C-alpha cells in the first residue's frame, strides 16, 4: 500500500501537508527541513522543485525558487540528497514542480528515480488532463507514483470526478482561484468544500492556497481531510536561523 | 506528423508543438476561449466590425511598396509590406483589435496584457481606450526603464502599467506576471496575448488575426504583377506574430519560400542571443510546448537581442513546426547586422524601420538571390520607438553614415 493511502487510512482528518522548496534556504538544508517537519508533526512533506518560471506560485515561493536555483538545486542534486532519506523519513513525501525541467531530465527516468528514493506522489500543475491521459498516466502507474490533480471552485463536477478517477493519493483543492500565498478568505469557501465533501470522492481532499495559521487550518479542515501550507512556512524560514526550532514553533502554531 | 502547418489540431498541436499546459485555475477561461473563438471570429457581425476597424482605425490595407533602390542593390525585386504604417506603428494592433472584440463578446470587462518593448502594450491600451475597457499592462521593470516613451503612451491611453519584478524583469517575466494576474482574477478578465505563443487557442487565434497581412499581400501582388505568389516572404521572428501573419496564406503554397529571421544578438554562440530555433530544445514555456532556450536542467534562459520585440526565449509552436518540418527556412541576424539594415532602409528607401523589422531586411545579405525572384519583406513596425538606440548608434558613426549614402 502506498504511504499516502496508509496515512489516510490511519488519519482522515486534520492532515497537515507542509510545502518547502528543495534547496531552500540553503542547498543542503533539504533533509534538515524534512526531518524538522517530521519531528514537529507534519503528516506529509511536499518538496518544491524550483523552476525559473513558476506560473502557479506567488511572490514568496517564486523568490524561494530563485534562491534554490542560485544555490545550485537541480533535479539531479535533489535525488542525490534524497537517496538515503528513507533511513530517516517515514512520512509520505511528494514532489511539486513544473513539467519543463522534468521533460529535460526525462519523464520516465524521473519517475524511476523518484520511486527509487521513496517519493510517493507528484504534483505538476501544468500537466493538463488531456496530456496526462495520452502521455504520462501509464509511466506514473508503472512506477507507482501517485499523481495529484488540482481542482478549484470553478472546476465542474464532471471534471472533479475525472480528476478523482485519474488521480491518486489525494485531491488538491485550491481554495480559491489564485496563485499561492494570496490572502483570500478560507471561511468564505465553505460551500465549495461542502460541495466537494458531498461528491463522496474516492480520494481524500486536502485544501491548499491561503492556509497560514491555526484559524485558516481549522477552517480548511472542517469539511475536508486536511490542508497544505507553503507560503507561510517559507516566510517563517526566511525570518530565522535555526530550522528545527522555527519549524517546531510554526507547526505548533498551526496545530495548536 | 501529418498535421497542418497552418492550423493546429483540436488540442492545439502543430506537429509535436503546441497544446495547453496550464494550471487548473486557468482551465475554465482557456477552455471557454477554445470552444468559442472560431465561432465568434467568423460570425458575420464580428467580421463586419473587425474589417471596418481595420480599415478606418488601423488604416488597412497597408501598402505593398516596390522598394526600387533596395531591389537595385540586391539585383532582384523586393517589396515591403508596410505594417509600419498601421495605427500605433506596428502590426500588433491587428491582433489587439480582434481580441478586444472577442473579449467584448465573451462579456469580459477587464483586459490584461504583457509587453516587452511596449508595442503590444500600446496597441492593447489603444483598443481598450477605443472600447472604454479597463486595461492593465504588465511590463518588466527593466523594460519600463528602457522604453519610457511607450510607458508614457500607455498611461496617456488610460492603461495601468504594472512593473514585473520577478526573475529577469523583462518580457518573459512580464508574461508570467500577466498569467498570474489572470489566475488571480479569471472571471471577468480577458488576457490579450501579443504573439503566437501561449496555450491553445492563442497561437491559432493570433495567427488568424494577423493573417490579414498575407491576405493583402496576395491581392496586392496580383494587382502589381499579375501573380499572387512571391518567391520568398521574409519576416522577423521573436514569438512570431508578424511572421505568422505574413506566412499564413502562403503556407500551403510550396513554391513560396518562407524565411524567418531570428535575432542572433551578439552572435549565435556568444551566450547573448535570442535565436531560439538554433539554441532551444523542446520544452514548455507560457503554456505551450515548443522550442525553448534553457539550461540542461530545464531552467529558462534570459535571451539577448538589441531589439526588445525579439528578446524572447521561446517561439510560437507554429514556427517551431515550420522549422522542424523544413517548410520554413530559419536565418538569423546579429545586433550589428540589424543596425546596418536600419540605416540601409533609411538611406535607400526613406523608411526608418523598427529594429525588429530590420532583422528581416538584414537577411537579404545572406540569401542567394536571383534577378527573377520576387521577394516580400514584412516591415512589421516603424522605428520611432528605437530612436534613442539609433541616436546612440550614430554617435561616432557619422562618418560611416555619410559614406554609405551613395548606395
């Protein structure tokens, strides 16, 4: 059974997925961040693979990607850093990024390496469903890497059901149509989360975009299985030195 | 691949290039456009308004001018398609007129656009003023500094100019910012892309709006020579909108050579170039799969060209396909070649071309021309916006300029 499935079997509410850009704040801090997140009680680690042109990301994550690229982070370097991660990290780890760097690395080679190092899932917001079905689904299934689709308040029921059928791991419910880090009210989006709940999807639902603290985390979790935090954590890392203590304080603040 | 060079598949592919690689947040907008653009564009009342505006507002048809002294110099026959005489100074307005009418019919009340040198930004601000629609133009912070007159024009026309501060702060990043702005405000906003790039259906829609250029070329050449077909059509290519328009109605005519001229900057292998077909690899940029200048790790490279309009690390998927299949011939001109062509065009024909268009003229030197050839060069824009660069080039070159006069 996949680690993600296993997690949701054991825990189906208030699941906390925390995003951090790989190679940020320092090239070699990736594993330190992952360990800190695991120790502090995050349920899933989402590692961002930095890209020069991240269309779905707001300023904060863009800037962290810029730092990571300047630090020398590449897909190859990342896999090298993650080679032995399963000696330390037991919780699910997913990779988030954009298709172009992966195409240059080789999509199949990428999936194979991801599986080898123990990656559980993949979020690539710029692979549309049509391309996924024709080009990528078979390879991902072969290497048993979950592919997580995004849905938004504007996504039709038909399309949500298709994302649920094609995707695995969980459904990434974008809280409002926006880039990451924009402050739109989570509480206003409850009807949307209720609608998702009523669809009784096969996959669990995690809410992302706009989750930054205890209040927004709780609001996001009311009608879903959990939430994803990225921008707020990157900001916290920007403002301090000791990754372990920053992470502990941050996660405690969110989970209360 | 058996797909057409001219029109993409339903999913937006020209051969292996194209598609719509966009996040789900943009799907409803792009899908709405994909389903409706052809129906809207070819609806009689749309065509009536579009054609009327092209005629009375843009000033079409633009002349096809027999360039006698240039022809004599190259011992062949050369015509210039005078897109530089369009309102706002370049071909860009053909597309913005079309898209503002599409936006109106989609019920959108706000327009966003990206711009590099500011030509597309000015053309967008212009049609928004014409229609009384709010306009926000994203422009790289560096380009805002370099292109002050066009920034002033956009502001005079009522547009808000937002500096793109991410990445390299130029056209690539202005495009990213425009797309992000669209993600954040998708419902009532239409994004007017300025070139044949972006997710499907943009490349096809923009090519169709620009195709008026080659439609007129055919009719005008027939009137002048009795034949609709030239031997060569030459156009500069950054993203490739004027080239798409100039090639469009000749693509299915195998006797017509389509010559695309990219910006080599300081030279193809100098590390300061924008010749995407020579330096790029298959990749994804701004929502479509095409040739992209990038590092081995797939990070997009900031290109260089003296001409801001060609300073783009990608190329429209239609052009990538023309290159890949061999239907198009891709040449390149350096900054210096282009500058030389600027003065050549000024002194031989009394026309000050835009730096972009000068790249197309510069290709003449590299071609093996016959006396019997009939060549059309798409003179995509006028040089007013480049005057500061030209003034700088003349400093210390006065002597050279004088010498070249008797050409």
